[in-house]
C-alpha cells in the first residue's frame, strides 16, 4: 500500500515538474483575456516569478538544500492552487495564486531533478505510471477547453490534488543530507539581478496585455541597462559557480534557455497570431505536451547519442517551423528533442565535480534562465521594430499578438518575425556544430 501511494506521488510530481511551466501559464493567460488590471496581474506575476525565481533563491542569505526547496515548492503550488479555486469567486485573490504557482514553477523542476539523482544514487524507488500520466494530461487538456469559470475552478482543483498527492513522494528521502561544502553562499549580485530582471519582465508582460506603450518604452530602456549591468557583472564574477562550468557547456545551457523561450513563448504567440486563439490548443498545446511525454522513450532509444541526435532533431524542427503548413509537426519535433536535450544537459551537470553537489542543477537553471530572459527581450524588441518599420505603432503590435481572430497583417508580421527568430537559433545551432566538428578534426 505504501509503495502504491509513493508511486502515485512520484507520478504526480513528475507531471507537475513537466507541466508547471506551461499549464498555469495557459490558464492565467486565459484568465487575463479581458485585458483588465485585475485579470492580467495573476498572469504577469506568475510569469515574472517563474522566470526570475532562481535568482531570488540563490541571492537570499539562507542555506536551503534541494530537498527543503522541493517541499517549499510543493507547498507553494498547493497554496497557489487553493487561491486559484477561491479566486474564481473572489478575483482579487487570483493574484496570490499567480505568486505561489510562479515560485513553484521556478523552484520545483530543478529541486526535483536534484532529488531524482539522489534517488538514483541510493537505489530508491522512482517509478512512474505512464497510464496515469497520459490520463491526467488528457483531462487537463480538456479542462482548458471548457467555459472560463468551469475551466478555472476544475483546473486549480485538479492541480491542487496533484500537489497534495505529490507530498507522498518525499516519504522515502527523509535522510537526505548535504555537507557544508556541497552548498554555496548567497550573493547580493543575484538579488540585484532578480530585482532588475523582475521589473523588466513585469513591464514587458504587463505592457503587452494592458496595451500600455509607455511601460514598453521603460522596458526597452531597462533592457539596455540590464545588458550593461550583466557586462559589468561578468567582469567581477569569476568566482561564481557557473564560471567553473566548461565554456561549451555554458553555451549549450544558454542556448537551451533560448530554445525553451522560443518553443514555449514565441511558438504560442505565433500560433495565436497566425491561426487564432481558438487553434492554440490543437496547434500548440497538444504537440508540446505530447513531445514531453514521448521524449523519455526517444531518449532511451538513442542512448549515448542523445546530445548529437537532439541537436540534429532541434535543427530539423526549426527548419520545419519556417514551412508554415508543418508548424504543428515542428512544435512536436522541437518539444521532443528539446526535452531530450534538456535531459542530457541535466545529466552533464550532475557530473560537474567542480560545482557544489546539491547546487549543480541550480547552476544549470541559473544559466538557462539568463539565456531565456535575454532571448525574450531580444525577440520582443525585434518584433516591435518590425511593426515600426511597417509604419505601425507599438500598440498595433500588442493588438496583433493578443487578438482572438488573425488578420492578414498579423499573419504577415508573424511570418517575418518567425523568419528572424528562427534564423537566429539556426545560426546558433549550426555554428556550434561547425565549431565542434573543426575542433574534433584538429585534435
């Protein structure tokens, strides 16, 4: 009986870890479709904390290990789900749902990955039920298609139940111990990075959803300020843990963050802008989640070739994105091989002996979060420049990326934007492949 409970808990935790970024994102985005401040803030708060939460936890003056952080993340998710249910009746409380679920999304996946490695090393059970996984993901997908009030209440109730059941997965790792040298001290640099990136992401997300061009101007000025700060920080941060990561691994991790932002954020924007919000579920959600589900199977089949095959797969997926009729297939391919690639990266960080053992995955998430944020800022500035170059206003840009029914203009913008966004990542991937090939030949 105890093993069955733990198996269910492991399954629930696995589902949450894989979906806590995308599913609350979609439900809060649906909640904010009215473009009022009360409706938009939960989404903005969720997304901002999800994106920048890693900097906060590494910057505060407390030595929290991954086991403690996993428990905190589960309780945050449980609180966020409860506030989400109550928020259906009292909309002001939905803000707290976004806050707690955002923190859970920032911390739970990386803490869970660290704990999974601990389980593997100590031969502890980590079994997951594929049937239950598929059932819950299918049901959650159907819930997203229901009328708004039913959709919100049922989603948060189910997600809260999943968080509650996942607590049982912690039962067999009570003896998790971390030595002092396997932790790391806090850094005020991360707190500064947290506040700066938090403000910028907040301005970016809220300006688009509230159609506020002044906030977007502040975001642009702030982005240049952030770039300047990061350049200065890089000059004086040679002692930070991520500096002990090999340069090629840092590059791939940054690229992984950029690819994640492209796949998750830009692809959903493209699907909504080109096909319309009514097609978002079929064109984006289904292939995205299906890719996450089948990725472990693909990873098992290609084995030691995971890195090479995932890079090839992602390159092929990006090329397919440029061919509009194959957009849905390209999302499936990208989601699958991006998940395989992320798994390879996680395993690579587990063997970085130069890093504190409990914080190796934390370093990975820090670097890829930086890549994701910078890529997001670059994409939004490119999109706005494309609109201005077409003699349109920034407000028109916001409308085009949030309207329910696509227009000829929005489709033209999406095609041009897609060509540039995809081209940047293709150059980054192909460039890495060429440099790696040259280096192997020179050895």
